[in-house]
């Protein structure tokens, strides 16, 4: 051995050093973070309270109340909650209307099938009457199930903040437990860092990088604000989220097995503390067991079902347009006129149809020129429009033709036009000209739709766009609503 040289031997350290993100939390780990750590609520945990049945909502609120001393909400999550709260309430109300409306067609089809069969086999009229009654009773039972036991949604008036039971429960729980916004200089740095991490697929947030405005950076802002709060208090963190994307969770064969190891390491480096993550249904089970909070067994399953049913909900302009359109038409039209929802929510390809006394008076189609991109490449917009017109009017239009309108959702086209540059960054630039480029790109195809028989075509720059375009798009929807209202009223008068 050379003089002064230190003896060599095995290096120190344990098997899990540097791989803490792969360790499974114990009951004691959970008990510790639940009672002395930071329990961080993501936006979806709060918004989903509007989607649960009363018992499940009460159980989750009871769990949150038990954790009240340790709850914390990042400012970004608060911002997202308020921007999406009303839309979530509208969605809840309209989903019931959509479900009830969607039952009409299969009821009629079932009746027709039984009638044809009854005629073919000479079924006695009394037996046929019994079967018709059975179909009617079955579908009425389904409608009553959708309406609920009282026939009135307990959150029917929740858009009014003074009559919102979810808000009334959350406000005292989170009083003094919501973080501050990042200072403007720090926000600018955080957005730049979000861009870098998204480009290099560093979690969290890169799965949302195509969302325009600050929403693409939302997950990273939640994370950065959580890191700062944890470092300030020097405590472990339990993040509760319904988000199951791979930029938050470590996945094995598609199953979430804990937080991404990169996030575990980053929290340890920034705050010297540990990171745990749970989905709300798991939080319900663990808190119920470890902290003796009584919850109903069905609530855990209900939370899991709701999370699956809302994956991606509200991410597309089309969903937002349809929700706004249905609400505006329902308010504008007389009570005897029915607003039917189709599209992805029903049997009809038309997104909304307006009916009275079994007659279709008008139809509105929300068209995305990117999903069927070949329409623009092959110049077949006209044939697509003709297909829609035939469905509404039939192959041989008669003396009475329903009024037809189309809202062309350019949100996807706006993003596609920005692909040659960093469109995520440009989506946050209120000076961007992409919405105008999208309109000029699609404008030549409007004539094809008018020739197919559409009375009105309105192009929307996208309700997921910048604030000015957002306002303008809603105004164009309102114009279409006014035209439908005038047409329906004049038709009824005649």
C-alpha cells in the first residue's frame, strides 16, 4: 500500500439507495404522511365531487375532513377548479338529459321489432299489448333511474355559488390551505422550464404539451408549487389525483404502481422528503382503515368508475361547444320543443337536433376538419355534408326541410398549422395568427356545405384557444342559437 493511501473496501449504501421510487409504502408510511405530511389535492379530486352520487360525495368529504389539518391545494389547482367548475356542473346536468334522450330511439326500435315479429307469427293482440307495455315500463324504469329517487338532482342549482353544496363543504375545509400564485418572474421561468421538460419528456406534464394557453403547463405548475411548499415545511407529500397518465405514474403492464421515480428523486432533492401518490378511491380505503373513518364499500367503486368515465373529458373543443350549445338552446326555445343530443353522446351523427311533436325542425353538426383530414385532402367536404343532410332530411326531401347549421371547430386545425414550429408555445401567445390561418384554410370548403343544403356555417377558432378567440367563438354559437330560435318560432306560428 502506498504511504498515505486509504484502505479500499466495499462502498457504503443500501440496496434501495437511489431507487426509493420503487419501494411500496407501508401502513406506517401512509399513517405518517396522512397525519403529519402534506396531503395535496389535484384539481380533478375537487371537480369529481360534482360527479359522484350523494353517498360517495359525503364519504369522500368525510375523509377530507379527517385530513383537514394536512390538506393543501396548489394555486394552479385552484385556478383550474374555478375555470372548469361551471362546465362540470353543466356537463352533469346535460349528461342526464342526454341519457334520457338517447333512450327514446331504442324504445321506438324495440317496439317496431316486436310489432314486426307479432305480425309475422300472428300474435294475439292482447299478448302484443302486454309486450308493448313491458317495453314502455322498462324504458320508463331506466329514465327514472337516471333522474334519481327524488326526480331532482341535488346539484341542480349548484351553478349559483350561494346554493352549491360542494363549494359549501370545500370552502371551510380549505380555508387557509391554498397556496399562493407564483410571482410573475418565477411564473415566466416555470413556463420556460415546462417547455423544456415537455420537449425532453421529463415528468410531469409532457403528456399535455399540446394543450394551448397555460393549460399545457398546468401539471408542471402544480408540481413546482408542491415542491416549494414541501421544501418550506420540510414534510413528506401525498399527492391525491385521478390523473393516471404515464407522466405521473410508474406503469407496469399498464397498471399504476406508484409515482414516477424521477418525481420521487426530485422531491427528495428539493425538499429532502418522500413522495407518495394515491388515487381518490385508494385514499378512501386507506384512510377508512388506518384512521377509522366510516365509509360505504360502494363509494370506492363509484369513485373508480367516475374516474374512468371522465378520462379526457372536457379536453376537446367539441365537448365544450356541444355543452354550451345544448344549454343555450334549452334556455332559448319554448318548453314544448325538445333539444336532442347526438354525436358521441347519442345514436344520431348530428350533435344536436331540435324536435317538436315528433318532427325534426333543425339540426346542428359540429365538424372537425382534422379528424377526417382526408376530407380536405380529397376535396370531399361536400360529400360529407351531403351524408349528414341525407340523414336529417332523407334521400327525397319533401316540402318541409329541417333547418341545418354547422359549427366548424378549428381547434385541431389551429394546432396542426403550428406543427412546423413550437405550437405549444405559440398557443400561449395572444398575438398568434394561427386562428386566422385556420379560418382562411377552411374557408373555401364552406361553399360545399352550403350547396349540400346547410342554412348556416360558422367557423370557430376553437374554444380551447386564447381568450379573445374563446369569446368570439361563444358569440358565434350564440348567433346560431338565435337563428334556430327564430326559425323554430316562425315554423310553429305557421
